[in-house]
C-alpha cells in the first residue's frame, strides 16, 4: 500500500473523511454531514484560518442576534420559531453565554468588594438573634422537640443519635434532619458576620440553577396564558429564554454599574427595572401579535405569577444558603 505523502493542495476524495459516505466527483460538500470534500492535511495556516473562520462566523451571528434582540423586542424569538436558525445564535446557547459572563463579572466584583458589616449593625456584635440564642430564647417558643434538641446542641453534642437518645426521641430520618437544621441555624446566627460572604456566594450559585429550573415552568405558564395560539411548548420556551437572556444582560449592566459607582446604582437599578418591563410588554406584543388590551392584561398576569415564583425561589434559596 502506497504511503500517504504530504500535499500542499487539497485532495479530491471518493468518500467523506468525517462520515465515510460515498461522494460524487462534482460534490464540494458532503451531502450527509456538510464537510468540505477538498480536504488537505492540517497545516498551521489551515488550522488558523479554520479557527478564525469559526470565530468570525459565530461573532457575526452573535452581534446580529444581540442587535435584533435589543432593537426589536420579541422579533428574534419570533424569527427563530419561524425557522430562521442559520442567521441567529441558538437561544439557549445565547442565554448560557450571558449567564457564564454574568457570574464571571459578579465573581470579580465579589472578590474585590467583600461585605463589611457596620459595627452598629444589629447583625454584627449586637445581633439580637445571637443574644436570644445565648439565652435559649430563640428556640424556646418553638414546638417540641426543637428546644430540647437545641439544648443538646448547646451542651456540645454533635451526634444526632446521641442527642435523640438523651431526650428519649425516636431515631427517625425526620428527627435527624431536624437536628441538623437546628444545628446549622444556630451556627449561622453565631457566625453571621464572619460567614456572610460564604452565604452570598452559595446563594448566587444556587440562584442560577433555580432560575434555570423556573424557565420551563414559566414556559408552561405562557402556553396556558396563550393557549388559543396553538403554539408548541418549545416555541414559548424560545421566548422565555430570550427574556431571561435580556434579564441577565440587565443584571450584568447592574453589576458593572456597582463596580464603577455604588452611589448611582440605585438609580440604575430602577431605570433597568422600568426598561425591562417596557421590553417585556413590547416583546409579548411582537411575539404573539395580539392587541394592546389583551397584551396588557396578560402582561400584568405574567408579572404577578413571575413575582410569586421568583419570590418563593429567593426565600427558599436564602433558607438553604444559611442552613445547608
């Protein structure tokens, strides 16, 4: 068998090197996978050209998508659901890019700006919860066996089995779970001023997962609200991904505003909130093509439900951040 020799010019292939499908002599691209049929051995120049071509192709789609998304709310997801995929970035990929960018920037901000509690702040030194904890008042008014378990923890017992035996309580998974929660809550109150940065980091990391899990729930709610449109669930999902991308973009702008000037950030947050509400209204109207009154009614309904969902998520994440 004749060995393969280096070539400087592309070779015309009989079969695709990527998927082994038989090629026609007149083909310039594989009909199965789309790879070019003129393939040369990989040289440094070829590798650089292909890499730059891939980056520039993505960048052109990226900026085209961002431009349309910002200038015309709701038009990008509408065009994407109509089949115009090649011209724009996939909505999920776009959302993921902005989430990653947001957490990188927020991580830099958090490392440069650790939370410093004022000495006169009630959660630093003069924490009334800590005083109640030391006097056993914090858990005293709660139903049993919470006070009894706390007294075991305060006496230095760290094993749930030992604590449950001491108060003659059945060793069940629920009682062990309760013991752990009381222990973590007591630790949080005692060390709030020194652990607050850890709680913030844990909260933010869990927030990204929580919001991502809410996206399909919101999409299902959109489908229920616009049930007369007879649209697929995934079409509503595309819109929700687009809205969450814009929301993340605004969050990124807010963090960048914090990094430049904390004094004017309150005004920036209020402005971004108003702009996002206007963006949401226009996006709903452009995507679903309904009149102003119908859109306004559904806009209010969507905001109320979203507020309830995100408030519940925020409270749950605060609880898990300080107790787990």
